[in-house]
């Protein structure tokens, strides 16, 4: 048994520049609220 299994989810939001094929912003959170995704854009 592993001590790392907590039953929690983590979310990652990525902002991708499709023309340049690069990641221009990202954010990780345990919540999927709107503010979480908006912070990846800034």
C-alpha cells in the first residue's frame, strides 16, 4: 500500500499558443473554480 493515495484530484489549466506551438501560461489547483482557470491566462 502506498501512503500517497489520498483520493484527491488535482487540476491543471494550460494556455497554449497554437501558432507558436508553446505553452504560454499554466496553473495547478485542487479546485476547478473559474478564478483558477483565469489565473492561467494572466
